[in-house]
């Protein structure tokens, strides 16, 4: 028989082996797969398998069981058998791999994850797709570890210890030898460093590199969140030293190189507790009922040079993190709060987008370049909002002009298909020890929208300047903020969900989707299910990310969009500044591969920061509720699962769970399709969006979880 069999039965057998290269089969199992039941057919399969073994195409893994030799997998298997992606590990140990090439996520059973941990970039062997089944695979190689240090609680035995990770997405404990304990005491929070995962070991090996302290301590818990999401609170001595050498005073020679806006009316509008003012707006009346509006952004790129220690640290972080009680900045405080911050009555260097606009907010002309400004006033959102609502205040006339133009920009944006997404931001009132003493919901009013619309204008126009080219001219490499269209299946599921709550969604075209979303957000205003529907609506959409490959921004309905307006706190904005400066000076296109890698890194860090911020909110909510055990509150059912009912409290948006096992009046089961749980004996129904009254039963600070029980009416 030849080395490359052509006979159909021979080829079929080898394809089955090649498509399951990590599985072993005896001749009876192979006959069953091929649906051959007669004795003669089975003997033929046995003889063929033995011949393949003699030819070293198959290897004997166990007595009588064979699998294909690795060097023949590609010869007889599918053309596409492997891919790479990011591991999304579940608490149960099973995982999904988010394919680097896009498309369907790949399910990985818990016994096929190799030694992968959550967030790792891995190589996956893809199993043959079975009809009606999800795509499955097996991790065969760790391409890159997402992180090597983890926060957890140490459990010390006589001769060894284990560290139990805080992150439920890390479903294994770390084995630590007695010599690697670093004086950690039983029950303390620690940082464990991954050393290795021996081939036949059930657990990864690690060493304790830092003892954080006792669980439940406020400082320890917040530091745990910071470390757990792979960020660091402090900058290195080198970075701080370099930042300390940068002067706050603007050099006269530098001013001469820039367009001078120091005598043009300019203001900043920010939260009351902000210190990093990275954007300002200016206003100047022109003849013929025209306005000159400047969007001035801190020129971080002037102070932070590519490849410098400050730049490398900023890239590593990629974003500032806004936790409940602190900010962990992307740049050292000397830069973020002083040198680059557009503080009032100080000369500051900026990169600006300047627009000539009609009173109807139509842009007639635009200019981009480096400037120097001197802000006339630092406003808070609250001060501006009061003036918009009628109260007197400094520069009120200018504020009202800004608001009029922004309102018209907004109306035009929605007219062209922008989706009016809403999201609730939970804020805390803290005492001097950073303990939460109150919770409130931050509303986005006209003052916030005023700034937002001018920033959106600047971001869009900068992206258009670089990316909007004619057919003959190839667009130069640039950093875009892109947002893909929603997954049709998720959209359909969401439409069915809101239909059960009495709302209609049309999803036949983009225009119908946009109009349906905007009408839905208007219809739920003031309703108990408002926050729940808005939250789920956002989840139906694709996540925005950074890329040099411009696919547009679906949610905003912009063909070109970037992030240009926050370089103090976002590294992609700093990249956009550098590229814009290069191209304004007629430079050649930058390396696409280099900037795409930086975009990917920035997107990953942004996701980490968002998760850290959510974790800090969850923790603070749990702390806030610790003295309220036994108290009763009104809430709304915000989610249902096989484990229980999630309830969000009306006034504070604190979310907790009513566990199924604590619903003692009946045996409840999940009706997943209709987003409800139903009592088997009495038929009582608890449905998503229903109002309920609960009692706080228990608080689990370390897990950031709250247990409720329902008060029967």
C-alpha cells in the first residue's frame, strides 16, 4: 500500500484520526464512527489501522488504541485546524477562546484547557464542527501569559500553602512551598507570582512576592483590586525623577512656534473633584453671524517623547483608572495635574481643533495645529448646569452660546443616526477615611452633553482629516475608535426580551434599529425597568475598540472617529496627537503593524480598567450595606439565573442576589426564555423588571457580594 492512500475508506479513516489528533480509537470505535456494523467491515478497518501503524502514520497510544502521528495531521486533516485567541475562563474551569481572527468563540471543556489561565493568549486546536453544536477546541500552547501575578488569600499548612485567587475566573489555587511564603500568615491577602505549571501537577506553582494585609481592611481591598487587574499604584523612581525635571512654565521660544489663543475667551468644564483638565473650549464672535469655536487639548506629546521612561510607563498602563476613592493616573502627577493640566490663568500648550461655525452649528471651516491658551475660568458641571437652567453666573452669555451650538450639533447627530445610549453612574459620598457614607446617581445633564458634543466634533473631524481620502489616495496609518454593528442574534434576543415587557423593536435595517433604540430609551424614562433595559441594551451592542482598520462607529453613526481629546488619561489619544503632528508636517505614513499592536494593547488595558472600576463600585456598595443587615428596601428584579434572582435597590442601585435555596415557600425553577423563575407548587412568578421588597441578609466583602431575601407580601 502507498504512503498516501487514495482509497475512500482509507482516506476517511485517516481524516477521522487527523480531525481528532488528541483522541485515540480502537478499530471498534472507528467502525462505530464510520457506521460499519458487519464483521467483515470491522476486520477491514482493523487491518487498515495496523497497516497505517506499520507505516508510522498512526502511533499506538495504548494497547489496541491508535492516534495519528503529529506530522501527518496537516496531510489528512482539515486545512484550518488551529487558531489563536484570548481565554475567557469561567469559574467552573471551562472556557471560551475569543478568536483573534474574529468569528465564533471556541468552547474549551475544563479538561482541554491545558495550563491556560484567564486572559492568556493561546493556540487552539479546533475540533470538527458538528451540526447544531457550538464550535469546540483544545488549548495546545500558551502563546503569551496575560499576567503572572495574582491577588489571593493564603491558606497555610504545616509544610506548604495554597493561595486562593480573588478572581473567580482563575479556578485553580496556587501551590506555594514553605520557602516561598515571604512570612505570610494564614488568611492574609497576598500577591502570588506564577512560577510554572509542571506537566502532571494539578495546580500551578507560585511564590508570594508581597503581603497586602488582612482581608476586610479598606486599603488592602482596594489595593487588591488594583493589583488583580494588572495595574500598579506607584510609578518607578526613574519615571518620577524624569517628570520632576519638566518645567511648568511655558517657554517663550515655544510660544512663537504656535497659534496664540491666550487672548481668546477660553474655559474648562469638569467634575468638581477633577484635577487633570485635559480639554478646554474657546469662543470668539466673527462677522456675518459666525462663531469661532476652539477645542483645545493638552499637548502631552510635547512633554512625553516616544521611547522615554515616562512614555513606556504610560503605554504599559494605557489608561488612567478611576476607582471609587482614588485615581490611578496614566501619567505622573506632576504632568497629569500640573504641567499638562489646563489650569485657569496659566499659559498652557495645546493641540487644537478650531471650527468656524454658523449659528446653526454648521461647520464652514476648520483648522488643526499646536497652540498656546490661557483659560479664563474653571467651571464645574454643576455651575454650568445652573446657568443653563436660569441662574446667573460668570460668563453666562458665552455659556449659553456654547450650549446652543452643542444642542444643534447633538440634534444633527441624532438626525443622522446616532443612538442615544443612556448609562447610570453610581457615585459615593466618602468620609475622611474613604468609607462610603452615601450613594447617589450621577445624571448626565446639558452641561455634560455640552462638552461631550464638542469633543465628539473634534474627534470626528480629526479622524476625517486623516482617513477621508479620494479613491486615488491611500489613507495613512491612524488610530481609530471603531464600533462594529451589533450581532443579529443578540439583537433578536433583545427584541424578544423587550417585547415580553411591552416594548417593540424593529431590526430589519440600521435605520429601524436606531429609531427603535431611541424610542425605547424615551419610552422607559421614569419606569422601574429603565436602568435594567438600558444596561441590557448596551450589552447587545459590540464593544468599541481601537484599530488602524477603520470600520466606522456604529453607535455614533460616524464613518470616521478617533479619540483625540483626552491624552492625559488615554494613550490612544497621545498616539493620535503624534500621528496628526507627523502628517500635518507632511510626514510619511507610520507603520501599520506597530500601531495596530499598540491599539490592541490599549483596548485590552481599557477593558481591564473598566473591570477594575466596576469591582471597586461593587466593593464599596458592599461596604455601604454592612450596617444595613436586617433592614428592608424596595428594589426591582434586574436579572434571573439558575442560582437565584438579582435585585437592584431603587434608590442606591446596589445589586444583590436572592438565592434559590433561600426561597423557602416553594421550589423555584428558571424559565430562561421568559426571563422569570416560577414556583413549582404554587405557581408564583418572579419576572425581570418586577418590583420586590427585600431584606438584607448577609454581606461578603471579599467576594463583593450581597445576599437578599424576599419579603412575602
